[in-house]
C-alpha cells in the first residue's frame, strides 16, 4: 500500500564509463535498457509504485540529462527533478535532496535513497524489506540494506553486523572492498553483508547527523538557493565526499536490515553478464562465460573465446577479457582527450 509519508530519492548521476562504448556522456548506463522491461532508471522508479507512488519520487541527475529523464519518467513532477550542474559525490547529492524535502515541509517524512542501476528481484521482496527498514527509520535510526553474500565477492563493500535489534542489527563496522582471502573469511563468519548503497531514514534525523559529521557541507546545502537547478559556481563549491565515509561510518545510529530479494550491482560488463544482460544476434562456439551486447543489428560470432565481453555500437566495438574489465575507465579517460566524440 502506498505510504504518502515516504519519498524515494533515486540517484541517477554518473557517466557509467565502465560500460563504454554503449554508455556515453549523452546516454549513461542508467538510461539504457540493459534488462527487459525498461531502462535501469525506469525499473528503479517502478519499484516504488506501491511504496511511495510516482508523485513522491525524486530523481537527482546531471543537468545535461533533464530531457532524457523527463522522457523516461513522464509521471515525474517537474519539481522533483533535481539537476546537478556537476557531480559532487553522494553526500552532497543526498544532502541536497533531504534539504529540498525539508524546505517543502517534509522534515518528518521517510526518505528512501536508491541507486538507479541495480537489479532487484522480486519487487515483493523489495517492498517487504523497505517496510521493515521504515520502521527502524521511524525510531530514529539511519538504516541501510545489507545483501546476504552468496560468494566471497571482492568487488563490494561489506557491513559487519553488530547488536541484534527487533528488526535487523546495528552496524558494527563498514569494510572496504576486501581481497579474496578476506572476502572468504567474511562469508564463512556469517557476520557480514554486502553494502547495497541503499538508505532509509527520516529527513530531519539524517540532516542532524549530516550537520554533526559534515557540518561544512550541511551549512553549504542549507544555504543553496531554493531551486531545482543551482548554478555551477555555487554547486561546485560543495564538499565532495561519499555518504558512507562522510556519515554512515561515523554515526552511532547506523543499522542494517538484510535484503529479502536478489540483488546485483551492475557496475561493469562482467557484472552485466552475471545479471543476465545480453543483446543482439549471436553464435557462440566453444565459448563460455562470455557476453555479447550488440546495438548494430549485425551477427556476432565467438569461437574458442572464454570469459570475454564483446560490445558493439555504431561508433565502436570493444572486446575485453574479464581480467581487464576495470581498464575501461582508463581507456575512456584517454579517449576523452584524443577522441571525445566517442565518449
């Protein structure tokens, strides 16, 4: 059932450089249809249909993507599209959204923060998890969603569970992405969850904690003009820090609820394959654990190739091994200088 006291804040910024060449400045991955049923942004917004309703969804994105968001989410109120003239990391993004809600008279409302590029199934499990998290938020906690680990992943941050609560646990510690041996130890201990990057809290509670641990940023955000499109010179002066490091790792109010859904952070082409992403006509002969994503309409044939991704667009073709997946960011940085029209 829709709860009008809940507001969903969807973070839809970023360039998605690790999804080049399909993801570009003009169309980052959050606006791509990687999975059937809509773009990543659309699927994220749809998950809140029975939680907050469409009118209580806010999207924070880059100013250059105003039109694409409006086209993909026609039910999104104009006032709920917050346009960043430049990215200043998640603490500024989330803080600005919270201050916007406070100014509109929703200081005591619940704010659910979600990234725009996660695969989550089933929706019913997501709704149940959020319902539990909301109860903790109403008690004054800063709640996050933890994903029960299925394998010793080295690409995710971890949450160490502390004291048990009636729902979930207090967060004992936030852990950075571990090496393989440490990740295995986390898995075997049963004390750790993957950090999903989703947060649930009351607007006023969060702003109080932001002021405690990032007072400079909080003051700057409170002094922003009342607009959905601040100027570059004002917004670029905001402190750039992640919400995890800036607030969640320091607050004594952090709690975690385990997810009752399957989750995948589709961060690169390797993660995309794990999530079932595929596009275009293909033939694979003696080739395993490989992804084909083709937007050209041509046939792609792989023979004797394992653990690779082949991505084709009208402008470029990428063939990359799993072991080199993280090198795409470096490639895009070079292309930004030599062939900016390709990125």
